[in-house]
């Protein structure tokens, strides 16, 4: 989890957001638990809509979860 927190998947200068809740979820649920909760939710998270509005979906947590690890 240290590597993930070292470089958050959201570019703050581009999207004007900070991943405070996402980082909190990582601490509470760990990486897989946070990803599952975000991906199964019925509503889009701010971590998705804000990059979408900025035309930078590659910075969303959803895009990050799809990377080939």
C-alpha cells in the first residue's frame, strides 16, 4: 500500500481535487476492499466524475484498478 499512497492516482493540479476519502478508505479497507467498494457502488464517485469532467479519465481510481498488475 505504500507505493500506492506515495503517488495518488489523481493529478490535483489538473482535476482540482484531493483523494482524502480514497486514502481514508485505503487505510480502513486496504487496497482490494476499497476498490471493491468503489466499483460495486451504484453512483459514480467524485474520484471518477472529477477526472471525467477534466477529460482525464486515465487518472481515475477505476482506470487505476484496471491496470495490468
